[in-house]
């Protein structure tokens, strides 16, 4: 579904900020544990030696247009570099204490050469992360070293998605299932040879990076699929009462569905049992 993004805050639906997940690759370039041990020790309670840690380098993001037709503004990249430094690395975006397996000890913006799709100098976020060489981490370290685990994604919130043509806000239009600005530029379309992309601007928070257990060929933005519901809710909230009132029967069905979703699993099971009994016996 062509959506503008996942529209939730950590505490639930947040209509001001948009939650973003972007996937990138662990790079072959190695981070040097011996050279970086002082940086790493800023985060450790006990003094770690280079042989205690496994370091790797990862491209966390860049300012090019991705397959969601979105890119980070230069300002967002700089903000993300600062916010992601010191953040933990987790598995599959599930943030539990036992699931925190790595930490970013350095994040820098670099210019690898070339231009992005909008004709601007390509810039990317390079992160260096460390893991402890413990028994528990052995399998993951081997998997990273062997090139099996090679995708990570970052999650962050942005205040707005701007049209790359006119800088007005891009908003999801439920009627056409497109993202468009008030000047009717549609995200992903071209105007006089210029692409309309969603420029992610004003990063408000960056949470963590995550190793993603998904096939690499699905590529960027695949982690978005983990939160499809929030976009649907946001789409409803963007519709006016007049628009919604055209569909009274559908509204009733949705209300019932949502009420059921907000009851406990126990309650749902009880109701299902009553319904089944009624169907079989009445
Ligand atoms: Zn526009």
C-alpha cells in the first residue's frame, strides 16, 4: 500500500510525527577495536580490552531517494548522526534488555562521492558498533563475519515530510492512495524531469538500530511492514466527518471491529464461545 510512512510514536498514535524505518547494509570495511577502544570504553562499566569486543562498520542511512520515494534532508542526516551515537543495536526491532546486543560508539556523516537522485551531493551516515565477545553473542558475530546477517535498519521520528519540488508538506490522500502536497505534486511522479520525493525533515527522535532477519533482496523500507496498522489508523483520522458519513454501514463494521480489538484476549475468547454456542444451538 503506498503510504507516506508509519505514523506512530512509541507511545501509540502520534499525529504530529511520522515513524520511519530504513534498512541499510553492514559494510565490509572493518571497524578497528584496538584503535577505538577508548571510545568504546566511554560506554562500559569495566575497562574493556580490544579482544573483549567485536567491532563492525555499518552504513545506517544516506540522503538518496529510496524505494519508498523518500530521502533524508542534509539537516536530518546531521541530526541523526548525533542522535544515533550511543544507541543500542537490537534484534528485529524488539527492544528488550536481553535483546540489546550491540552499541553504536561513533556515527559520522561521510561523502562517498557522486550525487543523489535529486542532484545533490551524496552523503551517508557511517556507524561503528561494538558487541561483546560473549558465548551468547558468538553465533551472531559469526553470522555477521560470514556475511549472513548483513542488513540493519534504523528507526526514527520526523516532524514532516516535505515535497522535494516545492517544499510544502506531503500528506497521504486516502481517496487516491497517494502522497501529495497542496500544489498537487504526487510523491514518485516527475514534473519537468524533476522527481517529487518525500524529504524527511526535522528528526525528533532516533531510537535504535536493529539487525533484521529478512532476505536482503527485499531491501530498503521492508521493516515498514511491521507496523501497517498505524498507517491505516492515521488515514482514518485524516478523513473529514463529511467523508466518513458517506459510509454509515462500513463505519458500523469498523466500530465493532475496533471495539473487539480493544477488549482482552480472554473477553474475545468468551464472546467467540457464546457466538459459537448460539450458532449451534439457537
Ligand atoms: Zn509540491
